[in-house]
């Protein structure tokens, strides 16, 4: 059964400007494994984290680095949850996650589906 669905879009150039203007934001939003990626990939991952938050009901107290988007050997993105994000997912009975990322024409987007 579907527990939650979230979608988000991010303007890549604007997101890049924000990261330049506020360098500490990179550490607040992204795990060590994500931080060195190109800005379009970071924007897509931020969209995925926003979409995940929406799918979880946007609970207070969630930490951005408690969700990480990794790619497997085929290039398929996966969500790895820990801490506050994992706790909320467990409360909702989430057993499977699905994430899709895209970036084209200056826009990054992500969709997240949570299943019990």
C-alpha cells in the first residue's frame, strides 16, 4: 500500500547561487557522499529530499543529512534513511522507497513514493 507520495522541483541556477552565497548550506543539506557532486545533481538530490519530506508528511525536526540519495551500480537512485527520517518512516510503516530524479533545461525534479 502507498503510504506517501512527494514531488519537488528546483531551479538549478538559483540553487547554485544559493550554495555559493551560503557555503555552510552544503554541509547542512548534504552528506559527505553527496557534497562533491555537480550542482545539477545536488539540486536533484535536494528536490528528492524535499519530495521525501512531503511524502513523510513534512514532520518537524527532520534533519536533511538523515536522508541520502545514492546511485547503485546501474545508475539508479536509491534513498538511504537514518536518524530522524528513518524514525518517521518507521512510524508510518514504510518498507520500500522509490525515487526518480531528473534535471533538464535548468530544472531539477524528483518524485518519491513510499510503500508499507
